[in-house]
């Protein structure tokens, strides 16, 4: 049965994590894996999540099956988080959400529904993008095309090239956009650029597919949802994959959702039935624990306030590490400008280092960075910033 199979190579990020674990230097630093760390280098359970877990322990009376769409309260509260409580789309009948196993599961369900709806539609994906986007969406059978997103030389979004390509996307195709905190570049669309893409979507007839995995880690919960809210106001159709892995720290609980905005309420019901059929034919039902926690937090004024305070701390800490790193390494023998790190948002930015410099950082300094030179700014803390900055400056000189 299995004799013809060849082994699949390890994901480069997971391979880097394994090498990091095997390194016995005490001053080693992992800037590879995309997980938030606090100033002590830990990825703690948020206090609001712990409190919700205590409540859930007392409240939960059954582990019986919950249903293909997951927890209805969770779905409702996620919609309010994404759109704000008063967005007109929420009462329009044109929107449906189902709970999904993480942002990845949400993307997958979205992709499978796209294939069912329009098998020859293409999904336009920015370059670069989260390395798992193309394998995850492409293996569902979606035809992938690429549009330019980021210019590595000036560390900015390549606006002209992006808009020129998007202006040629045919009607009925989809365009993948990052809701905020672009992974891997940290370069987010401005509100004006979101507006321009909405103009193009209306003009051309393409449909945005927004992946939002970091709401609240960029500028704030509402600010980070600008694109989603504006597009739901203006466009007839929209798909949104969202994740609670980062903003609730629920990585391993696989908590996400897939949302469809459709032209009519009849279509919304049909699309939801298709999404549930995809779920039924793959994982059947989403895991419950994380979604019940999110629902408890979002549904309780005090818990929600505590969670928002913790999320603000996460966002502020990342921004202060961005500022410190950029300032510390700005003076370097090569004269390289690192000010983009301060302006970018979320957990990631490209340093722009070459392979030799990255090898040197890993081999001589125990600093682990993926080969694209994408760094997780949340891996930096007050204890390692000095050593990290000195090490980077030394490989530049
Ligand atoms: C852009 C983007 N989308 C989706 C995901 C998937 O998130 P999850 O862990 O919830 O599957 C990630 C995770 O790193 C991500 O960076």
C-alpha cells in the first residue's frame, strides 16, 4: 500500500524550530516561529482565557456533539468582533458564519466552497504571502495566480504593480488579502488602498477573500477591521477567514471561523449549506473548547474588558520591540536603513539580510531566523534585545 510514497520534507519553519531546540547555547534566540512571546520569552495562557476556562469547567455539562456549524453564540460574537456590533451587514440576511478549526481550517473550507461554486475561478494571491497559503488553498483545487505585493528593496507595498495587476483580474475571480498585520512583510494596506481595491473589485467584478489572523495586534480591534467593514458596506460578495489563535492565544485549540457575504439572503443560506457539507465531509465538526472560551469572553463585559487590556499589552509590547530594534541597528557599517520595522505592523517584518548573514547569525550567535529573513518581533524581549542588536550589526559590518 504505502511502498511508493516518498517522505515529505519538513516545513522550513518547523525544521528551524527543531534546530533551535537542539542548540544548547543559553543565549540562543528564536525569531522564526510565529507565536507571540511575552517579555520573559513565554507564550502564556491569557488571564482572561484562564478565567473563562474556570467558568467553563463549572458551566459545562456535556461533551456531546455540538453541530457542524459549531457554537451559534460564538459565531454571532465573532461576527460582532469582525464587523462591530452595529454594522448593517449583520441584520441584512446576506451574511453567514460557521466555526472552523483555526484560521487554516477556515481558509480550507472557504477554498472548497469556491471550487464548488466556480471551479475555473482563479484565486489571486499576493507575493509574498504566508507560506502555507498556496499549499493550503491550492491543494483544495483552487487555481492560484499571483499579484505583486511587496518591494524588498524599499520595504514598501509595491502599490503601482499591485494595482496594475488587480485592474486586470477578470470578473468572478477572487483576490486574497490580509486583513491586517501582513504575514510575512508587516506592510499593511492603508485605508485609502483598501478603498482603491474595493473600487477595482466593483469595477472588475472580482471577489475579495480576506484572511484575518491578527485582529487587534496591529492598530486596534476596530482599526484592524477597516478593510473588512468597508468592503462589506460596498461589495456584494466577500469571504473572510478569521482566527483566534493569535489574539486570544488559543493556537492549539484550533479556533477560527469562515464568513460569507453574499448578494442575497437566499444565496447566503445556500453557501452556508455548502460550507457545512464541506465540513461534514472532512472533519465533521469543529473542536469546541476554544470557541466556548471566546464566546464566554466576548459575551461578558468584564472578561471582554480584561481581554482587551491584555491584547493592548501584546500590541504595545510588539511595537516597542519594533522601535527598539530599529533604533539599535540603524547605525551600521553598511548604512542600511531599518526604519521600515517601526512603521510596519503585527508580529513580522523582513530584515533584508542575505543567506550568509543569516547563517552567520545562526552559527556564530545562536540566532534563528527563516531564510526569507522574516523575523518574529515578538521573540525579542528586554533580556535579549542588546545581544540581538549587537549580533545583527556585527554581521552587517
Ligand atoms: C496569515 C495567516 N493566516 C492564517 C493563519 C492560520 O492560523 P491558525 O493557526 O488559526 O490556523 C496564520 C498563522 O500563522 C497566518 O499567519
